[in-house]
């Protein structure tokens, strides 16, 4: 899709930073857990090389140190994740300090595990504490940098981007439709303007990191209700929604660009219109979201790229490896498929 979306996501402005909670929530992310464990293991693997005369001795020492470091790392992550609501009450500096202190405590815990197992000739308590604090400080810095990646550096640039993404054609057509309906169907005209107002309210509000799937569905339905007035029977809409997934978290204004793509590239260029199907389904602990639309013969996938890349990138920023995104055109049906944790 070209850079003509009617809506664009605004992140939190300066003064309402999400950094205070980003550290805690990221510790609950599976991708962060995997990276933290791999980082600690890499540091340990390099450190024990200084004491190992050969590869076999290095592997032996690595397995011994890992027996203490792995439980300590997991304990650090589990405590941060479990105490996220408590830590969110504190200022960012204090949050970071508590995480580093917890790292020192977990370092001592790892040393204690090895001592109780009889794997150490002597117990380096102080060294373990300082090593745990240093590693946790590096991990905290990495989590903060990851959180900052969610917000653009310049709020003014966000406002400029929003203005450039508002489609004058959409606003013009919607207002014309409302004017035409004022006398003949005043109730329909009123609903049309209410839906338009709600769309732009969401576009201009300072959104947080995520919203519920139910909120995204409601916004998409308002957008499609407006387009239904314009296209009539050419827009054939179908919803298959699983009520169990209503509270799943998504980046704000993620679903609306996808249904807008379906209308613009499926309904608009076709005299016969198109079928648009939005479905949600719970599969285990994963929520599967699909947006499908028929496309005119020979149109291909041209024009979908920019919007889809934006959606994919924001989905991965929120859910990391737990967020999956794919799109394909098959047998005249274009489908976008997303997976998010429940």
C-alpha cells in the first residue's frame, strides 16, 4: 500500500515515558529470556577460557559454572517478571537499581548452588555478587534500549507523518456521503459521522504500547461501516470472532490498516466488489488473526508493502519472537495472518 493510510499511530509524548514499565514487561518476554540466557552463557564461556588449558577442560569448567549461573539467571528473570506490578510504582532509576541489586543477590544464589553441590573448592561470594550485578546492569541497559526502540525520537516528526497519512479522498467521500444522507436517512448520517469522529479520535490520541484485540476490532468495524455506506453491496463483509481472545494485546491501530488495504486493493478497483473476511481464533495459548480479501484478476500484490512492513515491525516490537506475521496471495485471495500470545 502506498503512503496514503488514513490513520497513523502516535506513540507516547515526552513526559509520559513508557520506559518505567518496559524493563519489567520485557523480562516476561520469551525472546528476552532466551537472549538473556544466551548472553550470560556467552560471557561465562569466554571467561572460563582463561583458566582452561584445553578444550575438554574448558567444557568441564563451563558445565560446572553453568550449573550455578543458569538457575541464577532464570531466578533474576522470574523475580523481575513476577514483581512487575510492584516495580512499576517506582521511578526508573530506582527500578534499575533494584534490578542490579537483584542481580547481585542471584549471583550469590548461583554460588550457593555450586557450594551446596560440592563443585567448588572455595566459595567466591563477593566475586559472584559483583559478577551478577555487572551482568544484570548490562541486561538492564539492553532492555532499556529495546524499549526506546518502540518510540520515535522526535514527536514533531510523528505529527508530520500523521498529517501526511490522512487520506483526503477518504475524508471527502465520507463527508459527501453524510451530506447526501442528512435528509433521506438522518440516523445513518449521524452514525457515519460518529464513526468518523471515533476513527480520528483514535488517530490523534497519544496511544500506549498496546491495546486489546476487542478495541482493535471495534475500530476496524467503525472504519468498515463508513466504507459500507460508500460501496454498498460491493463490500461483502464477514466476521468470525472468537470471544475468548478479546483481551489479547496488539499495538494500537494495527488491524485498521489491514482492513483498509483489503478495501483499497480488493473492493475499490473491482466493479463486482470483493469479499472481506476477518477472523480470530484461539489455538492453545496463541491467538491467530486473519484478514482475507478477494482481489481482481491480474492485480497481484502491488501496493501492500509499506503498510504490511509497518504492521509487522510494530508487532515484533511488542511481542518479539512470540509475534508472527505472514502474507500471501493464493487463488485470487490475499491473506494476512498474525499470531500473538494470549
